[in-house]
C-alpha cells in the first residue's frame, strides 16, 4: 500500500528511525505500530479490481506494463473513506516525530499485491508535485494480515541513493511503514 504525502522542506530530522547520508538530507524514515486494521478492513471489502502494475517513463510521459521489471497487481483507489483512513496513518506518523509534518495528497491510495514470485525491480518513483516549496514523499505501509505476513518470504524495499543500497524490511511487517 502506498500513497503520496507532502511536507514543506525543513532542516530537522524525524524522531523515528531516520537515516542520513553524510552531507545529504534525510531520505527515508521507518515507523512502526501504525493502526492499519480499519484500512485493512476497508480494502478487504472494496470491490475495485486489480490491474497489472505499471512503471512510469519520464521520457515518454506515460505509464506502461513491463513484466521483466515488475510482476504485481495494483488498484489506485479514489474514495473519501479510504482517504480518511490513510490520513489517520499519516497523523500517526506525524505524532511520532518532530519538525516535519506530512499531509496526504488525495490523488489515490494504491494497494499493491504480490503472488509468489512477484517482484518490483529497481526503478524510480514518479513525482506528481515538483517545486521548491513542497516536497513529495512516498509512504509505503504494510497492511498484510499477520497470518499471511508470517509465512511470506521477501518483500523488503530497497532504496538506492548516493551509490549505497538500504534494505528496509518494515514494508513486510504489518503496521510498519517507510517514508521516503
């Protein structure tokens, strides 16, 4: 599950587990114990179908399916109740840090599912907002039911920056999130 969130640029670091590269701004934060149960219940009842996951080509300014780069399914949910539930998670993140305040971009909440063997290879996320006043971030939240997560293998998110790779397993633990 991911959704875009915004924050004005600030110099302070999140109180949560934040990594900072020497000479660079923080580029990801991890959060735990988020209240995902209501969102999980909403998703279980939501009848919007899933579609093959897509990548974005900045050169072509278009989305496309490439099964060599990713094998998963998604649904981009545009629903007031879902936005409200996502905002509860953003509020929980904001309560657990100082200096940075995120707000939900109500474009969509994207749920991604993986079957055995599914993957997303290295790629660059699409930014819908660009400017020097607002920074756009992605928030990945694990809403997988506990019993399914216990038997799952893989699924960590790897962030690449400044020639280093950082494996974040929080995206495989129910109620955990990564913001980058």
